[in-house]
C-alpha cells in the first residue's frame, strides 16, 4: 500500500519542508487540492458534507496545486504528487495542458493529474465560465490535453473547444496519468471508462469496497481490465496492516491520508506537523514494510 499525505491547508511556507519530511519518513506521495477563489456568501451546497458547508473558510490557504507541486518536486527525489482534485471545468484545456506538461516534465514524471468537474457555481461565475455542462466540457478537455501531450500537431473541432493545428513542446517524457475524482455513478463511470485511475474521499471500508467493485465491473465491461489503474482514496478506519491487505486485495493502490489528524495540535507549528508525520509513519507505514 502507498501512503499519500494531504498538504492542502498547510501554511504556504510549510509546503516544501513538509514535502521533504514526508519523503524522509516514508510517505510515497503528497496531494494538493484546488480552488482559485472563495466566493463570499455563496449559496451552492457542498456535496460532501451533511450540512452542505465545506470545512474551510475564506482565509484557508489555497496554493495553486501545480505551482506547489513544482516547488516540492524540486526539493525531493522520489515523492509522487497528486492533484486532488484539479477543477478542470472552469479552465481552458490548452493552457492547462501546458501547465501540467511543464510541471510533470520538471518533476521527472512524478505527477498524477486528478481532475473534477467542480461543484461551486459561484466560483464559475466569478471566473465568467458556464457552470452548466461542466462535466461534458471536462471530458472533452481531457481528450484535448492528451492529444497535446503527444507532442504531435493537433487540431480540434468539438462541442466546446475549436482550434486549428497547434503543437506543444516540450512533450511530457512520461505519460501523465489522469485520475477522475468523485463517487457518483457518473464520476465512477468516467474513471472506469476514460481514466488511468480514480480518486475517492474518505469512506468506511465496506462502502469503499462497494465502489471499488463497481469500478472493476465497469472496467471489465469497457474491456480495460488489463490496463494499469490507480485507486487512491481516503479511509474512515485506521490503516492497520490487515485493513490495508484487504484493500490491496481489491485493487486499492494508495491511501490519501493526513497524519495531522493523528496528533497535530497546532497547524501553524512546523515542528508539530513534522512530529505528527513521523509518528504516523512509525505507527502505520513502517510496520507494513518490514
């Protein structure tokens, strides 16, 4: 099992030292979430909480994930990086393809690009982008980006994007895996049929395994069972060795986790953050690698 430390909401000045420390103590990856702005007084209901409100505020630190990944990649050697998830629905795919390609190139191919359609209507409105049909727009955008990453001349004439022949350089040295986030039927189906993997939130073990089995069934139907596929997800259970073995047996590859919930008392204390990561690694990661 691989372990990915989520660094979203850590103070910006902590990101590079925490990425270095994650690598040192045994984490396999770190992840960064994405929003551009926080619309004050928004009315859209957050789909992943019971009360419809997210667990962050207007002053929560949201570093651009690709900028953060580029900085952390320059300071590490083996650590992988996930965007979890990048809101593709309100961005143009040519610009994003360039940013992702450049980040992957500089990171030595250590980037896994997790995407979502987006949920916050008021953020789309602030960016003057349509909220409607954002999922279909995201699907077309991924096709555009994969074509551009080939390094070959590309032209595109689709429902949402239309451009004459262009070419992007440098092309990524390594293929950039695209993982789709979300647990709705539509999100899981997209991941199974189009993605190189799936990104989940946090679930009880039984609920997670039901989603994973659904993914495998859809991939069999699509004739994709033999293709590599990452499953990276949170878990509402302690990642003890026996739990991780069960998840691995069902094809789960990575746990998206936060050591800070297991011991950090002050998010603005860098040493406390490091100590929490060290303790988590000693408790959960190291015993699985003996």
